[in-house]
C-alpha cells in the first residue's frame, strides 16, 4: 500500500498516475479517500487523480494527541502536494477537506490551479452544535461508533438518499463503514469541533474557485456556501437540488457534471477570479 512520510506521520494515498493535470481530493470527517471513488472513476481518463486519508483517519497514522488540529491537517496537505511534486494542482475538498483547501488557497496559492469546495464552512463550528457533537464523540471514543451511527447518518447524508428504498444496500454499506471506523477517530473529531475559522483569510484567495453545496445539507447549510462565495471574489456557486453533506456519494452524477464543467472553464481560461 502506498504511504508517504509527511510531517512526522505516514499518510495513505492512492494515485491513478497519468499525464493529465493532477487533482488532489481531500475527504470529510469520519471517512477516507474512498468517498471520492465515483469522481476518480469519472475523471481518471483525463486527469491524474490523487486521494489521501487525513492523519488519524482511514489508513493514515496518527499522533497520540488529544486533538488533530486543522493547522496540522493543512500542513499535511502542503507536505503531500510538495512531496508528490504535483503542484500546482486542482484541489477538491469536502467539509474537513474544504478547511484544508481554503487555507491552501489563502496561504499557498502557488500549489493550486483551482479550488473546489464541497459542503464546507469558513467559520468555527456553530456553538449550538458543539455540545451534541461532544457527547457523540465521547460515546464513540469509549463505546464505539456503532452506538452513534444511527444519529450520525442524518448528519452526513440528506433526506433523499436516506429515504430512497432503491439505495438501501448502499446506505447499509456506508453505515457499516461508519461503524467499523478506527477507535481513535475521536482525535480528528476534536480537531473539527475546536477548529478556528478562516473567513477573514478568504479575501486573499485569487485561485479560481467553485463553491458547491447540496440542498439538503444540514451539517454545513447552504448559507455557509453562500458566505464563502461572497468572500471569494469571482468564485462560482452551485447549489444542487438534492444531496446532503456527502454529495460525492449521494449525487455523483450531478456533482461530477458540476466539477467537469468548472474544470473545463478553468482549462479554457473562462473561469478567472475578479
């Protein structure tokens, strides 16, 4: 299995190779690079697609710390792009991955060709969410994710996906993955709950940016995407009619079409900031 030594830890990654422009995919909390399987399948013939697991998640290693903070996760993203030599790259970040992407665009624009932000927020975790998430994280840490999976699924997925009888097997597979998550995932959860906002940095972003959100996202509601869009000059906002906090899984056809259209605009030069 391919691992990369970055900032004192080992990150698991997968790379399709090829001569196309590189796209780096950065996943959301509680999952791994596998949440982009359908995007990689759609794009790998034209782009070099790279997925990776954040430290403390998926198959990557973790420091034995209380909190895997967002600044460390951002530094890992920088290290991965530099060590693989794929900068400037297109960068797709979903939720937690978006926290990484916004920091990259504001601080290391030399590493990016474009930025695609999916179901994410530039703000700290809303105060009203913190007590509930802390309780869920406490249970997951000491008793396992199996006891909280039923409560976490509606946070991660939208109504359409959760209620579609034809997708019962798919839902069961994602719930299984959630239940089987590593027991030390609580360290990464702490990093998201305690994160600092980066809204005040967004005015520095000059990278061509797509901001996309599912219409059923309750974890980072569409207003959060609108706020990011308003702060990044020249960004493009796309609201999917369906999909919750995991549009890569829930609405792959709609999402892939939006990504391909945006990437085409960047390549043709019709998508610029300003």
